[in-house]
């Protein structure tokens, strides 16, 4: 009987200690509240992220629907659908190095986007002026009639040897600059001087895996254009404020 009484008393003491917490030790209730708060914050963050993605997807769907309706009504093709003079065929046959690749985004209709790929093991910034000049010369030779009406030519130099996977896309796009289209196509304008006075952007592109792929530009954001358009008020359409 004495052993039974001691056992019962010990059990009661343990229960009291569990509920109230021993003096000088962390409170079990406090720890439980902290854990609950952490899970609550994580749930809130996940919910907000899901809501943001849903809103972006809705905007992309609405944008795509508008494009479809415009085409049905016989409206001109959007800039992203223009037949650009790119030296490539299928996705398995990309454009060669040291040759421009052109694209336009519908929500930045004043900008011709030009990626100039180089392939070097040791990237040297001192080579950039000649690469920019080569890119602009190619565009000038083609002439403005090969492109939709534009106000700006944005050029990004990309080092193909540094582009290994999604994590290295931003790193591979080394530098960008924006030029007035009228200057690029003016044979009397010295391209070397344009490059000397151009503002160089060392973070011209951002790979955004969260962006819905329904946008014409999908997940490769030309941040150099987004920043330039924000100060020149030339951007239109969804997502132009980002």
C-alpha cells in the first residue's frame, strides 16, 4: 500500500509540473504557443504566395484572351508575333554565337529586345564595346523595315559558357544597354560614340520561376527594359509596373 501511495503521489506531482511548468525551466505552454505561431506564419505566407500566383495567372489569362479577340477582329499581330529575322529554326537549333537574337514583349511595344550571345571561358569587360558595336551593326544592316515600329533598341550580352541551368541564367547575362532606335538606324551616327555614352546595366535580366508561362516573355524578365520603361512611361499592358 505504501508503494502504491508513493506511486500515485509521484504521478500527481508529474501532472502538476507538466501543466504549470517547473520554476526556472521553459514553460511547455509557451513553447506550444511559439510553435503554433510559427506554423501560423508559414500558413499565412503560403496562402499569400498562392493568392499572388493566382492573381498573376488571372492577369495572364485575361491578357491572352484579349490578344485572341484582337486577332479574331483582324487587328494587327502583337509585337511578340512579328516574324523577326532570327538565325534559328527549331528549339533544338538555337541561334549561333555572336549573332543577334530578336524578340519583343507585347507589354513593352516600343522596345526591340536583342540578345547578343558570346562564348568565352574568361569573360573580360574590356571586350564589351566591340560586342555592343557588332550587335548594333547587325541591327543597322537589317534596317528598320525588318522590325515593327520601335523607339528603343535594348541589347543584352550573354556569355553562353556561364549558362548551365536555371540558377545561372542571371549570371550569364552580363551587361545590357538601351539605345534610341533612330540613332541605331542612322548611318551617319557613330555607333562607337553611342556605346561610350550609354548607361551600362550589370543586372539586365532576371529569371522569375514564379511568373506564369502564358506571358509572351514567360519567365525571362528584361529588368533593364522594365526600369527604363518605368522612367519613360512607354510600357502598357499587364505586368508593366513590375
